[in-house]
C-alpha cells in the first residue's frame, strides 16, 4: 500500500535532510537537494522537497502502514518542533 502526506513549510529541504541523516545511522538512505529515500524496516519512505513543502510517501504492507505513518510523523515533528505538523496521510 502507498500512503502520502504533505507538510507545507519553507523548510522542507532542511527537514528532509535531517530525517535522512537521522535514519542513515540505521538504514539505507540516499538523498540530494530535493529528493530522499529511506529503507525503513516496514517499508520504503520517499521524500520530495520543494520551495513550499515536503511530500512524504510510504510504501508498506497494510499492517505496517499505520505504525510507519505514526513513526514518520513523530520524527518529522521532533525536527520541526517550532512548526509541528498534523499530517493527513492519504492511502491508495
């Protein structure tokens, strides 16, 4: 299953890089100035940053998706504590 969320922020690039570096100590990670990917245990997280925000896409099993949405949201909000996000994940 695929689940996508969007965080509207001028700091999308910064948060993307922070997430990738944070999880890079445990998981396979790749990133550049606008895109990132993290191979999490329950599935893959891809990130796309632009001038107005950060798009997060999870590809995980149905049973892993609930947990991973929460984990990703929690970690993003740790880095974005000045502008916490209530991410609305949309599944397809």
